[in-house]
C-alpha cells in the first residue's frame, strides 16, 4: 500500500561499495591492472614493514598506497576528465618514477640490513613493486613521447598528420 520500506521497483540496488570499485572495463585494461597491482603491492609492503624491525620505512609504502589508490579512483571514475587543470599523465609519471626509486632503495636496505623475516618479505614485495612502478612509468613515458611527437594533438592519427604535411609541401 505504498510502504516506504517496500519499494515497488524490482531493479537491483547497487551498493555503495560497488559504486566505488572500478568498472570491469577499467580493471581489465593495462592501466587498471597496473594501478591495482601498485595498490596491492604497496599495501602488502606497508603491512610487512609495519610488522618488521624496519618500521622506519613504513611511511613510503603508505604514501604510495594512498597515491595509487587515489589515482585508481580518479581514473576509474573518470575524475581526471572533469579536472583538466591538472596534468594527470605527468603527475602519474612523477609518482611512478619516485615510487620506483624509493621502493628500490628501501628494499635494498630492508633485505641487507635487517634480519627478521618480515623485513625480508617487505624487501621482496618492495622489489616487485619497483618493477611494477618502473613498468608503469615506462609505459607512461612512451605514451607522452608519442603524444608530443604528434604535436600535442591526440585526436588525429600520426599517418594522417604526415599526409597533411606532404600535401601542404607540394602546394
């Protein structure tokens, strides 16, 4: 009879958690898989460092976890397309470069200086995170380089631009 608790619509209700999670299309894309791997590896490394005698290094994985989580959220919800004032690819590139360098340094220190098992595990996960962050910044660098080679115009194919240049040269 019009109860508030019993809505007449039979469509499934999307929970709040599902609206925050990335879409399947983004999660299966190359960028989505890299960001998810960065989030997971940074979190696991954070937990291992927190449980080890090398707890002084816990800040780096925590900050990288939060930064990767923010960018995962921003890219999956297309938040980056609404705020054009930020240079998102450059910001992501700098995050990946600094993360890979710092993760590499603290992983070497954790593996060589500290003897407990959780420090060794944190170092191993840090090395894996270094590889993932380095792969991400390599791919971002290639995308930025190809974008700049095109003259900053991303909506045209490079072959069409070359055809236009050769047509104007022949005039």
